[in-house]
C-alpha cells in the first residue's frame, strides 16, 4: 500500500507492506536509524517517536497507520551540529551512557515539555517511566529535564 506522511518536516510518499511496523519503515525505508528497536514489544521505549503530537512506541504501530500523520524522530531534534535544549541538557548532566535508550527518552521528554512546560519531578518520572535505561540510571535524566524546567532552582530534586 502507498502512504504519505510528514517526518521531521519533510513529506514522504512510499509503498509499504501491510505488516511493516512504523519502526521498520522509518529505519529501512527512510534511513532514519536513530529510532532503535529494543524489545520489539512496546516495553522498553527505545523506539519512541512523536506521532501527531503524542509519544508512541513505533514498534507497536503499523506503518499503514501513519498515513497522513506528522512524525518527529530524534533526527529532527538537532539543528545541524547544534543539539536541541533537551539533548544539550542530557549531555551536560551525563544522562547519556551507551546512548541506545537516549533517542526514545528525548522523544518522551519532548512530548512532556510540549504539553507541560513546567512539570513537577513526579510528572517527569511519569513521562519517562516507559523508557528503560540500563546504563545511566534515572537521576541524571531527571536532573537534565528538571534544569530545563527550573525544578532544580526550587530544590525539588532532593528526594529523587
């Protein structure tokens, strides 16, 4: 079947198989390999993308479901060599180790901040709970997001 979708501001029209996941489509058809497959069952969050404004697990969606959709992937986050504010804060707070989970984590944080620019520490934790990180741990990730939102200035991180 033929689908049209906008990914990172660019319109694409491609053929895809009915059983192709959005994850496979992004990686294999569009060459956007920043979105990772971890578990393939929607449990780890490595494949998280923004789909029509909502963070979703792309391994659990069919590419056909994306017909007409607007999708944002990690490749659309930076502007050339300049990191986005989220990415720069992750780097500053050492919230990146192996980097495998980072693209999905950044997408989850992006959705959170687009809907709630000043989230509480609990809301940050809720937003990233579907993203598993085995290397960094979550303290640095929460610190990175909290700095973006001003939570560090309020002393909200004492009990993270």
